[in-house]
């Protein structure tokens, strides 16, 4: 019996082989992918946020998946992701001090919210469906004014801990519910690093932030993926004990893949296709990159191909097509050779 896309994703996340490899993406720009693969005009969608919109997007994503070979679906952030408290125009964080904590309001977890999510879960068909969370590592600095965050790291750890506790309590409540509903895996988005390294000092990460992240991680019972862009090499010894199944997106140009493989052979690695190349390269360069990526990332197994973050709106459609075709070719080749 052939394994479903869901089976293949969960197999890799559980440390088992999959034939052929699954392919997953977070946040692909549907218009770019449809244009790249000549999938017809973009459909008219219901207004959102609403369950009607979410169901229409889910059906569109299933159509795209079946056309190009993707194996995953994502539930909307509105079901499970705590909000970052930011200016909608500048994305600057709005929390500055204890007085501004009144702005840190978490969404209500209503019966209708869970009913809507259950409708999505019931419609996932053969694909692996994830919910998105944050352990708080990425949210705290993005929800604060940067100057205020920097000062708090030096002078007001109580403020940081108050924010983190609110995120932790809400996210653990979400996990308690969604993990009983038929979700397949959890994807934690915790961006906190640039190509040069993390935004936190080791001391702040270890003494202030990680104790709360550990509470969230302890509540995760499903396979889960930890996502952060940038160079995490100096922090992996602190992060990996959280217990994630996989690390993503392994940003090209700053992550030492052989070192990760040597030190953490149990981790599944997900990602690595260079977004700069998708935007500014040529199809031939993209094809060669994907071939080289498989040679480096997949040699010991425990690898799921994906972009180095998402498939963005600024990606060139011809380059997206080259990536899709090269990934599919590798998946077919490995299936035939196994």
C-alpha cells in the first residue's frame, strides 16, 4: 500500500524512513506557484478572516499540492498563534513597560474557534496538517519596542518574564485543545536570529527566555518543528534539548550543516533552498543548487526538502518552477532506487 503524503511527513518527523521523501513548505505565495506551474487563474476567495475563507484556501492548497507534490497543509495562524503586539504599518513592537502590558491581549479561545478548526481538520484529506505556535522565543522581542527590549534585557527582567508568562499560559491552553482534535504536527515559529547570530545574549536566552520555552515544549505531544531564520549555531546546544523533531529552515549561508549532522544526528532537517537565488538567480542556478542541496542534506537521510523560509511573492516564477521540478525529479529518483 502506497504511503500517503501525511504518512511520509510523519515518518520523517518520527525519525523513520519515507519513500519517497516528502516535501513541505510554510507560507508559499499561491499566486506565484500557480503562475510558475501554469495552474490557471487565481480563484476568487470569500472574505476573511472566516471559516469560509479558510476552507476555500484549504481546497486551493490541496489542488496545488496534488499538482506539484507538496505534502502539507497549514491551519491559519488565527487558531493557535499568539499575537505579536506590533504597529500594523511599521511592525514595531508596542510593549515598552509595565503600563503598556494592557495592550498584550490574547484572542478568546471560543467554542466556535474550535468548531471551525475541526472543520479544517476534517477536510485535510491525505495531507499532513499543522498548527502554528511560538514558544515565546521569537515573540517577546518582536512584540516589544526594540529600545525598550534592549533596556529590559539589562534592567527589567521582570517585564520580560511577565510577557513570556502570558504567552506561555495562552499557548499551553491552545496545545491542550488542538492536540486532541486530529492535528498531525506542530510548527513553532520563533525567529530570533540574523545571518550574523541571535538577537539574545546567551545569558538572556538561558536565564530569562528558555525557562518559558521549556514549559511550552513540554506541552507539545505531537511531532514538532522549530523554525528560526538566521545563524543559530552558537545556540543549538541550548535549543535542541527543547525536544523538537526537526529544525527549519536551515538558512543558506550561515548554518553549518555538517556540524549539525555530527552533533545532532537525530534531528530531521527541513529547508535550505536559497531565497535570494529564487528571486534573483536563473533556473539553471536553482536546479544546480537543489541538486547540490540534496547531495549535502539528504546523504544520511532525515531530510525534508523545502525553501529556506517560504516561497515568497518576490520569487521569480521561472525559478520556482525550476525548484519544483528538481525536487520532484529527486523524489521520483529516490522512489525508483529504493
